[in-house]
C-alpha cells in the first residue's frame, strides 16, 4: 500500500514543503521501487550514521511493517520505520529507525514523522484506545531531545526526564517495563549489550560505530536544564560514553491532542 501527502514546516524562518510517502506491507513492494527507495535511503544513512551494507536495508527496513519517507524535490531527507512485535501477548509498535538529514534537524520533522508513522495504527486501534487501552510504543535512542519530545506528549514514558529529582535521578523501571525491554534486547542483533534497570540505559551499541557517540560539541542538548541534567546523569553527555535509552511510551487520545498543540515547539 502506498500513499502520499504534502506538509509545510517552519525552517530557519522560511516555509519548508515536504512530501511524505507512506508504505505499508513493505515486503510486497515491487523490486524496481524497492531499488529506487534503497538508493535514497542509503544516501540518508550515510548522511546520518555512515555507510551500511545493502543487506542491512533489506532486513531492517524492508522487513518492517510501515515506513514513511520524507522528500524535498525528490531527495530523501527523512525516514521513520515501524515494526509490530508481540511481546508477552502485547502488541508493541517498535520504531526501528528515525532518521533526519542533518541539514533539516530541529524543525519538528522527526516528531512529525514518528506520529505520522503510528497514526494509521492509532486509527486501526481507535476502539481499543477509546476503551482506555493505549498504544504500546518502544524505541531506542541516545538523543535526549527525542526522549523529551515523547515524554511531553505520551500518557506514560519510561524513562521520563521530567519526573527526575534535583540530582537527575529516577526510580527503577517497573517489572513489566523491565521485562519487555529485556525481551527487546534479547531478540536484537546484539543481545549481549548491558541494560541497566535504572533508566533502561543500554551500553555498547556503538562499538563498531564510535563516530556516532555524542561528544560535548555535538550532543543534542535541550533548552531545559532539568532534561540536560538527566542526560548528564544517565547518558553521560560530554564524556564520549556509549549509552542510549530503551524507551517505553503509551499513546492515547490525549497524547494526540497534546501533539497537535505542541509538536512544533518541542
């Protein structure tokens, strides 16, 4: 299934017009379109993370459930990929990747892509959500701004920097969150990485990609000191440590309302 929509963003005091291509049933995309998409995605990956083999794109992107590609003048400038997993009987919406071209970061595009990616799932599960059962979301990120954006919108987030104390500490993950996060790690490509229950801090993801570890100059610091203190405490921003979060979030109808009101400002 393929659809396209057009949107505008405020970028450096000018209007940024972006086309969003939504793909469902990725395994059924025809070979020619898959090849064209792979070329654009490869360029975006190099811009964001470095060069990856074609097999990586085939397994981790075209093996997923839903993908949204953001384009400007036919250039792939953003990507969000979603997989649906069954974890202990719960349907979990796992965000595999969220990539934004470095040139177009900090304009709200990443948050927008994330919510556009799960919007169809929200519609599909709308009756369940109306009955009070939120959408289960998991993702992994070293970016404190991404986490803080989700925490402002979601009805539940762990870890939540806004619930930290004056020293940046939060409590341990609850039993269910800890078990689900551990299961995600167990079924990942690198299951032997260390996961700390306090903060769900994952260590050792970038052993082969050390250039992706944030340093003091390129760390995505937040405008809120509470959030930055939390990042220093758990991700050790500014010390070149290989750390990131496994994040669990719940999205309900109030989350959507918050998103519509606030997403451009977070």
